[in-house]
C-alpha cells in the first residue's frame, strides 16, 4: 500500500490514532474516515468505477448533470465560483423555489443544488462523490457490515445490510481508511469547502434534515479537486493511513445499541421524507447512473 497500515488492538488505540492524524494534519484540513471490508489501493467514485480509462470526464458526467438539472427544473442561473475541471457549478447555493406543474419533482422544496448530487449518491445512484464520515464509529460500522443488493427489472434495486460473522467471513478483518482533504476554504454554499487537493460537502449542513439518512450517518462526501480523466478522480491519493482491526474485536466494540442498527442508519421511506419523495416522484435516472436503492422496513 502507498500509505501505512496500523493494526489496532483496542478501542482506545483506535481513538488515539484517529486523534493523532487530526493533530498532525495540514492546517485548515479535514481528517475523515471510511470503512471497508477489504484493503483497497484505490478509491474511485461510483460513476467511474469499471469504466474505460480513455473515457473523458465530460462524457461520464453529462447524463448526471442533465439529471440534476431535471430535478432542479432548470440549469444553474446563479453566479458562483466554478472550480477547475468540467464546467459545472459544483458548489452552487441555488435553492429550489418553484411551484411545480407536476405532482412533486423528487426534491423537498428548499433543497439547494449543491446538495442534490451528493444526496443521489447517498440514496443509491452513481455519482462523482465518495462517501466519508467524521465519526470513526460509523466508519467502523460500515467495515463490519456487508451491503447485499438484489438487482431488479423495475426502476428500483432492493438491498439490506448484513452484519458480518466470524463464522462465515473468510476475511475476518475490518478496515478504516483515514483520509485528509489538505487545506480547504469555505465555499459560498453552506456546508461546502474546496482546496487544491479536494472538494468536501457536509450534507448535515447543506441538506435539510428531512433527508434523514445522511444526518443519521454523519454523512460527508469528498472528491478530488481537479478532474481530467477517470484516474484523476481517485480519492486514494488523499489517504494517509489505514487502520486494520480484527472483525471479532470490531463487532464487540460496536455492540448492539439501537443507534447503530441498520434501521436507524438506513431509515426506510416511511420515516425518511426526502428519500420517499425521490422514490415516488423523481424521474427514472439514465442507466449510466444505476437505480435508486430501496431498503426494506425491517432492515
């Protein structure tokens, strides 16, 4: 691996390591975490995973931009800073203010444009962002659970999260990536930061809490600062370390409290209004973006 891997034997050591990387981080940077079942050398956003390295970024993002414009019922009209890379207002603060002619448009009124694509990522579509958290216990939860999806011929896929088991998991290890943004500055849009290495968005600030899932998961999203090719969108270059934890230990540390159950971290559409509006009213996304993922109420 191009960064160090630390074996962690107890929760105090995990907390101490997380604090160490925050303490030594470049001034003005955020240190974030991402849980994995396996050790990864790269970390690409879902939109470019498995795509040809010869594809241009503009061709990959065209359908995504058009879909966001459709949800917003129009292109961005505000004047805000446009970062290098594809011509797209990544941190546009424009809010949804309209009286739709159709029965709902998939978004809760007042949702700012800056939050739309990251919300699509959280609710299952392929985007240019990578999910991260600032709570290492949530990262550890993701390292201890397996995403199980059932592909469907309908407009939705169906999924749940399954707790990993020492008895059935041949690779009984949990991994937590430590990621640093480098120095970033606050953008005009609430909850957004940008810098020479990374872009960062905090959905707990950028999106209203009627979108329950990102708030439950301490949801932030990160992307590299400049995109020229799919390879340049790899967030792996922002990794500073990986923590390696025995799965049995990690499961024991997490315990079985209500706040860490899948039903809370992935609330169903019966309790997540923002999620429900996307499922009920949003247009079907183009095939290149995948499908919205539906979680069962007993998840």
